[in-house]
C-alpha cells in the first residue's frame, strides 16, 4: 500500500523534505519498545508506503517535486542526498525558471496547463513503481502562487486521471498577519477548487504551529525549519503504520482510507431552528474523530472521553464518528504518543476570517487586475466565495 | 534562474549604474569564495545597456577600472547632449536611436534564457535620462510585454539647479504612469541627509567600537573605482544598495523567497498606483555579529522612520496600501513576526488591506553586514512630492517660461504639457481619495448570504 507524495512550491518542498526525513528516522529508530519482529514489520510497511528501493540500498522517496523556480528544489534534493540515508529520485522533479509570482491565476491558468503533461508523467512514473497504490498526498501552501494554484490544478488532474485513488491535500494555512498580501485571495481560490476535487484537506495553521514552538517547546528564535519539523512530526505520527483490524503484525491499514466525507443522514438534516439555549458550547462540534495511539499500554488506554455525545453533532452517534488506531511500536522514541485527527468546527473561525478579509478586499476591487490578466475573472471569485460561505454555514450549523 | 537587464540612461543613471555594478561585483567576489553562487550572480545581471547623449560619463566608465565589465557593444552615445530638455531626449533622440536601442535590447534579451525584468535607472529632472529614458519604457512595453519594467527615478529636489526640471519631471511622470510596472522614486535631498547623518554618527565617536567606520553603504574600500571625492558617490551607493537588496531574495537562498514578479503582484493593488517608497537599514555596520534582539528590532523601527526613507516622505503618518519587508541575514520568521506585531499599531493601513504585509527572508546578508532590511511601501506619503512638483511646474508654465525650447522640437505641442499635468492630477486625486478614507472606521462589507 504505497502513497505517492507531490510536493509543490517552496512551502510544499521544504515540508516534504522534513516529512520524509521524520518518517525515515522513525522507522529506523532502534527504540521501538517492541519485539524485533514487530519492529521489522513496521519498518517494512513504512518502507513500502513511502520509499522505493534502489540498487545500492539507498531508499528513494516516492515523491514528485514541483516548483516554478529552481532554488528550493535544488536545496531539497541536495539536503536529502547529503543525508546519505535516503534521497529523492534523480529525475523525480519538475522545475521552471520563473516562479508564479504569488499569483494563483498564474499558477492555475498558465503554469498548470503549460506543464500538465510533464508533471502528470512524473506522477505516473511514481505510480507505476508502486505494487499497490493507496493514494496521493499533496503538500502545498495556500498563500503563494505555485503551491496554491498549481496544487489546485494538479489535484483536479489527479481526480480526472486516478478517479479511484484517494487524494489527501496537506494545506498550510498562512499566518494571519501577512506573509503575502494577496494570501486571502489565493486561499479562497485554492480552497474552493480543492473542495471539488480533493477527498480530504489536512490543515496546519502557521500561527498554531508557531505557538507550539514558542509556548510548548520554548524555542527562542523560531525558524521555518523549526515549524516544519513540528509539522513533520505530527504528520509522521498519523501516517506511520498502524495495526489493521486483523491485529498485530498486519500493518495494512490505509492511512488515506478514512471516510473523511461524512454524509448527513438520508432523512435529511434536522431543521435549522434556533440553537437550543441549554447547549453548552464547550467543544468544537465534530463529525469525525480519529485517535492514533502508539507505544506502551496502547491496548489498555481509556478512550471513553472521546465517545461523549457532547462532542458530536446531533445527527451522529459517537460510535459512527469516532475511530481508534493503535500500535505498540513507539513513534520517534516517545514511550507513549497520541495523535488526534479531527473533522470539526475548529477551522470555522479561521476560514470565516479569511473569507471575510478576502471579501473586503474584493469589494474594493484591489489587486483584481493581477488575476484577470491571467483569466481568473470576477465570476470565478464569486463562485469561490459562494462555495466557501456554504462550507462555513454547514460547519456552523453542526 | 531568471535574468534581468539593467538599462542606465543619462548622467545620473550611468553614475548610479556604475556604483551598482561595482557593488554587485564585490558581493559576487565575497560570496564566490564558497563557489556556490557564482552562477547566481553572473547569470542574474546578464547585460547592461548604457545610454547617454553626451560622452563624458560613459567615456569615464570605459577608461576606468570597470572597463572590463562593459563591452562597447552595450553602449549608445551621442555627443551633443539633450540640453536638459525632455523633448530633445524623448522626441529627437528617441526617434534617432530607436532602432539601435531596440537592437541592443534584443541582443541582451537573447542572451537570457529567462528574462524577467528590466531595471531602468535615470533621473527625472534632466533631458536624456528623463526624456530618452521614458521613451525607452514605451519601446520596452511594446517589444517585451511580458517582462517587468522596474524604474528607479531620481526626482529633483526643490533646490535643483536645473530650472526646467519641473517640466522634465512632469512630462516624464506621464510616461511612468502609463508604461512602468513599478517606480521607486528617490530624491537627492533625502540621500544627502542620510549621508550627512551617517558621517555625523561615524565621526562623532559616540558609538566607538561598536560601529565599523566603513560600511558597504558609505565606503568604497575594495572598490574597483578610485575613491573620488565626488559628492554623489556616497549617495549613489545607497541607491545601488537598494537595487542589490531588491534582487537578493531572487538570487540567493532563503527560507521565504521573494521573486521580482512578487513585488508587483503584492504591492500594486491598482495599476496606476505603482509608486513605492523605499527605506534601507542599517546604514552602518555594527561590529557585533550576534545581534541581540534589541538591535535587530531597532533595524525594523528605523525602516519606518522618516529619516531612513530614500525620498521626502513620512509613511508613518500617511496611509499604507501595502508594505513589503525584505530581510537579509541571520533573521528568522519569529523575529519578523515579533516586529510586525510591534509596529503594526502605529501604522495605518487602508481598510481593505489591514494586514497588507509581504515578507521575505534571504539567508545571505550584504557584504560587511550581518543582516539588513529593505522596506518598500505603497503609501500615500508620495503625494506631497507630486503636489509640490506640480506647483513648481505651474509656476513656470503660467508664465510660459522656457516653453519655446520645448515647443520648437518637432512633435511637441502645448497639449503634451496639459496632458502630462492632467495625468499627474488624476494620480494625486487617487491618493486624495484614499487619504480621505484614513479617518473612517473600518466597516465590514456585508457578506454573501447563503440559502441552505
């Protein structure tokens, strides 16, 4: 069960490197806190999932690197090669000379179609190397031009060409206070397009990860490297092998195979009346939660708290919405670790904020000429706003 | 790797251009020791085109230490000069040299496998830089529509000794309004004030061992050209540093790159509002390489003070449309964020761009410094300069002073003048409208309501 990763833009490539490095380091860690046989099964599963074998024994990441300018890709390729432990495929990258200028329209409408064939060919090559394809993991940011625009374009293409494979997009939510001035435009265009073609959007907010570095890890001068490593750690803890239902030694659960799109009950949603006044809003309402436990005592861990109906929307039973995955094998030398992947209202506020700011800017027509220049018209913006307002409303009403 | 072509026109343009090449080569030499960036710098600034309608300055260049950098094939010169007359530069020399100019530009472009940008360096107050320089913009727009046109324009200060500089400047501004992608206006007085201040600090001995007397900005140590006591040398150095820092993130690695096309994308919300006020810090080097956070923060504060702006402007008390911070050296994202949070409350941003910050982090600092910051602001503080320019223009124009020098040039009519001043007035009006929103409370526009 292999996953093909597509890393796009500066952010996607910088993160992608950290992710593969974390996955590799963890799988080769000597402190698995489990039996040798267990460890070997884990390693083999991780290897098959993320790496392919080369003749002289250096594993090659199952990844395609895409960027519209060469600096970051060159750095990423050499960093991996220099580690001596794993590397990227020699030809597994696509690069141009001039970037996308933070312009979603340029990424989506110009670079995308222009380089569609080359990029899809590279992905196809990686797919062919897999005995069995789990799906695609696309790493991109929303704020810039390449990750966001080309990311949206490629995801659409993957939908067309590999309709039966799962696609999960790792999206980096930019800092609230500008990294890029047009980040809100780029973000809403990205999200609305991904909504139509991706199966799941795994979100990491720069502000949140930054806080983790500052408050939990006490790092004084936080660099993007620090941030990316925290991110990679979180992703690693989700994507590393876990037992499938059959029990130990069978690491065959597909990490992308979670039914992320929860469909509301056939009978329809309950009528949207006023919110019952006695509902105490302590938690973000969830429609799905996945807890992943790794290490010591996983079998005896108490997860009853996660089955509290107060956590979930009224039209779901906790038993349908909550899942647990476990493995005895420790992750990254932590004796016990737990991760939570959640489909809940946690993103409503940030999303609402981005839509609001983008809308304000749109009302003044600022920067629109930069997008219409490349074929993204006001109607395209309006379509995006409409779709995202629906998403916000749907989540608000859980 | 993208390339840029630098076009330097007129006396001012060529003198700045020379400083620029000198600095670029020094940066190249310093970084080249590691060997990795050789390709980066040498291929970035692929070709220069030097244009002047009198030979003095260009000849000096060709006989000076930079003669090996330039090839006579890159030059276009004449002997008579434009007589500080925009019409001479634009109409006469424009049509005379159009073919030659096109040919040189095409050759330069051919050498580039990915030409991204033209950097034009000129002054506004004279005849060649102003007239021929702006003629060139139209040519570039027609011939290379996909390539960005970045113009560094030196505006005349009010004590300028060229009487007709207001005419030249306003005629040139119309062209900048219509054909430039981005303009970095700079005025001589501001540069002079900055140099004076640096001299004061360095010579006062106040900061003693913590200030290195020679910095890239003020010293020519190690420079190829001899150290002249020309008053403009130090001033030109500042502008040269501006251009170097502007392109650093595109040439060198960093954790958050910023390419030149991103400057236009982020800082130009409406096509006509493309004037960016720049400021550069620090202006002198501190001997301490491990900068304590307080000093780093000082660098950010300085970037917003009116004393560090390269033109007469006070961005802090005007309205920001957008702001870019391009940082070089050992600075991380947390330093950047901390300073933005700190400075934000004292700055006013337009209602639809309250978080209008564009940032970049380049790992390689400029030579002789451990870190540096270039701030580019699209801010209504450019308005006073334009208003003053228009006033000076009107004072002359009302009396029809010196007008005949222009009107006797073929192709020039009074309508050229009236259209030019209208174009400027329209621009000023845009800034006025934006300023009017400054004191209004930021109201949220009602959102789309969705039927579920």
